[in-house]
């Protein structure tokens, strides 16, 4: 059994984590995430599941999630006045 990876979220509906807080939280969980994903076999990465009307591999799902999270972080950094990394 794998422990859940948790990222602390702001408590109030309107509260927003600053980019620095988001980066700190990501740093706290990144080692655990790499450990979990690194343990997957090539067959597990290619495992297929139904998602809505289509199908997706586990690798494709994780890639989509990480891609979306990266864009969310870049958007947050722009809103907070920081320049996004190149």
C-alpha cells in the first residue's frame, strides 16, 4: 500500500497560496512522488483504463496531470507578479 501524497491547501475558499508556498509544498512531496513513479514498471506505465468516453494509459494520465499542474503554477506566478521560469 502506498501512502497518499498530500499538499497542504489554503483553508478559506478565497485564500491563495503564494508561489513560494506552492514551491515549498511541491518540494516536500517531490521526493515521494519520484520514488512512487520510479517504481512503476514499463508495463504499468502502459496500463490502459477507461476515462470518460475514451481510454488512456497510466503514463498518459500522469503526464496530463503534471502538465496541467505546471501550467497552473505558471499562471499563479504570473498573477502574483513573478516572472515565469523560462
